[in-house]
C-alpha cells in the first residue's frame, strides 16, 4: 500500500513554478477631464446649461433685457460685418478712383478737334495742360482728369453741403480755368472764349454758391426770461390807507 505522506519525485518544486506578472494599473481614458467638465457644465447650475437657457430666453427678454454676453457677441458680429463692408467699399472706391486717374481721355490732350460749344473751354484747357505738364511725374491725361473731377466735386458738393471750403475751391477752380483759357486761346478768339468761359462759370456758380449771401445776419432778440410760478409763496400787501379828504368838494 502506497503511503501518501511519502515524497513524490514527479511533483515539481514550487520555486520552479512561473511567477504571475502583476496587472498594469488602469490608464485614464483620453480626455477624461474634458468629459467630466462637459458633464458638469450641463448640469442644472452648469455654465453651458445657463448659457443655453439665456439663448432660449432671448425671444421673451428682447434686445434690452437679454443676457449681457449675448448682447456683446451680437455687437461684435455686427461691428465685424460693418468693418468688412467698409473695407470692401473702400477697396472698390479706390479701384474706381485709380481707374479714373489713370484713364486716358478719348481725345488726346491738346489735340481736341471737336467743334462743340464745350470745346471753347475744353480745348484750351487741354492745350495748356499738355504744354505745362511735361516735367510732372504723372501723365497729362491724369492732370486733366483731376481738373475735371475737381470741378464736378466742387459744384455738386457745394450745392448740397453749402460748405465755404467747397465754395472757395469752386471759385479757385473757375479762376484757374479762365486763366488757362485766356493763355491757350489764340489772339483772334481769346476775348470770345474768355467771355463764354466766364458765362458758363457764372451759371454753374448759381449751384455751387447756392445759399451764399452778403447780407449781414441780424440776430433775433433774446426772449425775456420767464419767472416760474411759485404758488407756495404768498406776498401780503398792506391795505391802502383811507383817504381823509375823500369828502372834500375841491378835490379833482
């Protein structure tokens, strides 16, 4: 009979058994902190929940009573759109002005051969500009365009704004135009050309100098100061003394 207490030779020693490896600690899930903040923010008193309630209450609150942060965001968005619109409009205006200043007139400066009434003023101006703009860094056509644009702006804005500065600019523009016509027109037709120029300048001055008067402005008299009524103030006047000579027959 075999004894169980006897040592067995086929039993392995415990020291030679494989040691189990410890389990690595559980790593945190990515964005766990962000997830926790997100869940907390949507609770009853969370930041995102309160902001969402403010957005839902905008139709009931109206523009005056809405949340301040919503009003600030709307103002920032509106200001951004206005700024973008102004920048776009400014670029378009600058592009148009650049095209206007660099555009060459259909008729070359100084060689206008038209026979219209406008040519009496326009042709001498072109000729004068062509003769005196040789040393300038810009072309003669640009100078002519500036001269024409200055006159149009002065007469139009002077009529609507009644600005003294624009009126002075229109006066100087007209005087310079008369001088150019006088200088560049041949002697045979100089007097007629200057007369026509002065006539056209006078007619257009009725628009550019609209509202200008040489009469002295008389100020209206100041209104007398009104004394405010004080019903709570009572002034007691003494009763008039009885006339002792009321029965006198010689009294008037």
